[in-house]
C-alpha cells in the first residue's frame, strides 16, 4: 500500500475532531431528552387517566428516529442536495404552510396560539421548516454576492429583508414572538459572519426593535406576557404562574436535585412541563448539576459548529455551518433565559430536549449538514489526494533535475580541459 493510499484510508476511518464532538453531544442530548420527556410527561398522563403516560415519550422516540434518518441522509449528501432550485422550493413551501396555519379550521390552535398543521398527535410546525429555509437562502445570497454587501445598505440587505421580514411577520401573527426572535437572531449572525458592515445591521436592528416594541404594546397577548415577566409574583394566579413555578422548581432542586422522577413541579404545577419548561424539571430533579450538563453539551455543539464553519472548504459551507450553529444556540439560550426568569415567556422549545417533534427532526437535519461539512466526501478526499500526489511528483522531478545539474557540474569540473586551463592560469 502506497503512502497516499494509507493516508486516504486513515482519513476515511477517522473523522475530524469536530465531527466526533458534534455526534457525541447530539446523541447525549437525545438520550437525555428521552429520559426527561418521559419523566416530565408520564405523571400527568397517569393522573389524568390517559393510559400509562407514555404517549409523548413514544412520539419523542418516533421523531428522534425520523430525525436520525434525516441526519444520516444530510450527512451523506448534505450540501450536494441543496441546489438553488431546492432552496427556492423549500422557501416557497415554508411560506405556503405558514399562510395555511393562519387559516381557520386548518391551523391547529393550542392555548391561544395557532402554530401547527395536522390532527391529534401528528402535527407539523411550519415555522421550524422556515428557519432552515432562511438559513439556506441567506447563506447562498451572501456567499454568491461578496461585493454587493458593501455597496450600500439597500443593495446589501434588500434581497434578505424582502424574504426575512414577511417570514417573521407570518410567524409573529401565530402569535410566536419567540420563534420570530430566534429567526431574526440567526439571520443577523449569518450576515455578521458574511461580512455585512455593522453600521448597516445597526440601522436594521434599531428599526426591528422599534417595530417589536410597537407590536408588543399593541397586542394584549404579548403585553400580558411582558407584564408577567416584569412582575411575575403580582400575576402569579394568571400569566405569571408558569414562570414563578419554574423558578421555584429550579430553586427547590438545589445542587444535586431531589432525584430523577421524584420532582413535583411537573404534576400540574408547571403546565406542559415536557415542552418549553423541561429545564425546570431538570433543575428540580437533577439540580444545578443537571442544568450545567445541558450547558456543557450545548458548549460542545458550539465548539464543533464554529470549528466546522472555520474549516469549511467553501464560503457557502462556512455560512451554512454558522447559520445552523447560531440557530441551535439562539433557541437554546432564549429558552434557558425564559426558564430562569431573564426573558419573557416565548414558547420556544429547548433544542433536542423538549417535546417538540418538528423542531427535533429539523434540528437533527441541521446537525447532519454540519457533519457533512465537517467531514469531506470521498470525492473531495480523492481530489486532495490527487493534489498531494501531484505535489509529491513535482518535488521528485525537481530533486531529479537538481541531481542531473549537480552531476553535470561535477563532470565539467573534473574534465582535463578544465584542469589544464586551471594549471595554465596558475
């Protein structure tokens, strides 16, 4: 086996560090999420008389299985499948589904919010698909127009805003302010990574903040959530109930928690604890150590994602990796801040841990894209090996030519004519 062949085999069997860290963190989060979803949802199901309380646990496992298949396909094919035509189709499909959500008798309304399409336990949340569609669209635009983003704010951001603004408006009208903020934060991170001047983003950010303030003050639903965030104990019997009980649960867990499965806040103290407030259940049963373990796993994902973005071979790959990593971190941080009482209630699930089937499938697909970008395909490896082979051949040819030139010089210096000339000169 030649040195090049041995190197090719080694590189195929040993994925890079960021790939191993990414897979380890993702699988640990899935296992952690399965345990905590069962712990958080089963007591309420048993108490209410709905079977053995394993329905949501089974749906989580089903969504995780589908997501792992999607992740594997994305890891194998990845960016090769995401042509400009596919990206546009995905974007238009996301807009169409978001519009259908707002149609009565089509969109499913839960707790005053209309965010899903489907029936019974089988429901789909179009805003999750829109997140990925916007990442792919904005990443391709910025990658293919590196000079345009410096030619004035209108030319730089108009193609992005004309798509992102309607998407955020449709998501907000569900109403879903949390997902709107996650989408805005992810797109902003992509634009920063793409080199858009900060003064342009500052102007857009000021307009967006002013618009959000006006929308929140003009909506009784959002205004009640903001009031409960500022004074949760004053509205403990209404809108502040969930926030207060979540903080009480984390505080009662202490450093090591009361024990897995032994928490009490999930028993009707925190409504739907297995979804947005699953971190409160973790804090109650596993304490600060359980929450820190979640933070460490997200830190591993951040390390793997940003390292993948830095080492990606193409500008488009760098931006897609940045967008997926930013999406996971923005959503995770917002959920953690909400449960800890640092941000108003938003209804954003905790990535990979909350019971949110659509979010789980979409995020696992995003992890597959990261894995694909972090681990070059066999075709890319063959191209690298060919380059290495050509470099070695050129080096060998250069050494042989140097040897020939050296031998010619040596023969000329030892020839009789040369020696006679030197003696005559002496």
